[in-house]
């Protein structure tokens, strides 16, 4: 086993670990030498959710990451909302296909209206005054009933 190194970027974030014997650092990468104990401590800290950095003294350190910004929280909530919409896309498509074929529909007309209202309420969430600190609406109960879920 060779000497261990921590690579870091221009902002001082540790981005990778290298070992001179097994995986030497690529040419031009900024690195600092670290002991096996420091390497283990850093790996454990990262596993516990800490951010790894090179401090002002040029030493490796673990810090509590900053909380997410309002923009990051909003992006995550939008992704959650978009996922909820995507989970019911197939129900809308199936209902429309069945209606066009004229052989009856799996969903009743009332269920389809409830589904469309649910989807609309999801879309309107981002316009609420306390966005992104909102609880997304729950889907109608029939969405999760057995026999209604996609294969």
C-alpha cells in the first residue's frame, strides 16, 4: 500500500482519494498527502453526511454541509410533483385510448374527473403562497387499488 492523497478543487472541496501504489493521482490534479487514519476518518465523516474540504491551514477537514437553498428545495419539490404527475400519465392515456376505441373504460367518468382534478391540483401547487413548503395532494384512492396499477 502506498501513500494516500486527497484531491481537491479550486474551492477547496475534496473530490477524490488516491493511493500512490494502486491509483496514483492524474497529472495536474491538486492533492494533499494524508495518513491512513485521516483517510478513514474522512471516509467515515462523508458516510455520516459531512462535506470534505481542505481548511485554511491546508489540512483535510469535514464540515456540516450548508442547508439547501430555497431554490434547491423548490427544485426538489417540483421534481416530486412532476413524478406524481408522471405516475398517473398512463391512466389518462389508457382512459383516452379506451374512450376512442368505444369499448368502455376501466375508469368511470367520475373517477376520470377526480383524476384530472388531482393532476390539476398538483400543477397548481407551485403557485401557492408558501411554495415550496407545501404538502402535495394525495391521489384519489382508486389510483392505488389493485388492478388499476400499471403492469
